[in-house]
C-alpha cells in the first residue's frame, strides 16, 4: 500500500494545531502559538501570539535554552499564505508547557506524546493513518460515501505531489501555486475565494467540500498528473502547463453537468454547523 502523507493539522479538544513532519529526524514540529492558544484557552489568535511574545522575551531574559530550540518554519496562516512560525518538537514543547499555568497542561502533555507515537506507528503501517482519518471524519458526521470520495481524492492528490517531487518541484510554496492553478481552472475561482465562499479560515477546504466538489477536484488532479507524465514535464514552470490543461478537463465536465442538471457544482456550503451539532450532542 502506498504511504499516506501525514496531515499538517492535528486536533486537540476540537482545536486545530498546525504541525510539520521532519522526514530526516522522524519527528513532529508543532506551532508554538497554537499550543499556547490551547493552553490559555484563548479564542483570539492575536492575543495568543502576544502571550507567546511576552513569554518568549521573559524566557530569553532568564537564559532559558528552550526558546533557542524553537525553529522558525513556514506554515499556512489564516490567509492561506505560508509564513514563518515558531515551532518546536515534543520535548521542547513539554518544557515550554511548564512555563504556562494551565489546567490543560497535563492533558496536552499526554496528547503530544500520543500524536508523536502515532506517527511512528503510521510509518511502519500506513494503513493506520488511513483508519485514523476515517475515524476522524466519522466523528465529524461525514457519510460513508463522502469519506470514500475524500480518501480517493487524497490518494490521487498524493500521486500528483509525488510526481512534482520527483520532477524538480520540491518547495511546498510551489505546490500551493500549482494547486491553485488547477483549482482556478476547473472551478473558475481560486482556493482562497472558495474558502471565503464557504466561510472558512484555518479549516481544510477539502474537508468541507461536497461529494461533487471532491469528484471534480480529483478529476482535475488526475488529469493534471496524466498530462504531465505524457509531456514529461519537469520543474515548476513546465508543470504549470499540465496544471492548466488538467483543470480545463474537469472544467469542461463541470460545465456539461451543470448544463444538464441546472445545478451549480461549486458550493458555499460547509460542515461547520454539522461539527457544532456533533459537539452539542456529545455534551
């Protein structure tokens, strides 16, 4: 079975925490601000950033080595752009947590250890990653049909990014640009515009797509990869061409279906209300 790529978001008590997996070191790096936001139970991201800024300055003055072990890595911000963010591995975060008075300290320690251990398991048995994704979507109230479409789309996505990676497109920022070209072509709107249409901020757009949106996204990315393979496209600039052509294949299919059904494929609907409903039922 093909290795499933790790998600760059984790969930702690319904709150999303950004993370990056380091293949060489085989460890997660988490956004420090996201962890601080969870610990302080602060709904305002900017206030959480200010809290971390003050704490970081205090630790620096105290001569703490913990802050020096925080790496600045590029992570997706609320506006969808990649921005340098303070990150730390599990060991460093466990030390930082000691400096934040919070009743959530112990639960998040256990959660961090669990997340790190699960990733090691997934490397040895990729099927575990697929099963965890399925369980997460089931808890969010997604139907089995939707889950199948989502997993199929992810597999197609992985094959496309593997092609890019093996053909001289390695930067994540370039992946985002090519992905946006494909999306713009098939849907007539950018990824950011689609997220705005669905009233999403940090949420994953694909996790809020309808069955039809998932299918057309998958068709666009499948077409892009096959066209790129036929063209033997290498490098970022060359891969822009199959990205546009692959997106156009899906666009033509979308327009034909819309004409025959009279229904728009691109939707402003999201699953946020369903998620809140599941939370309330669990109380």
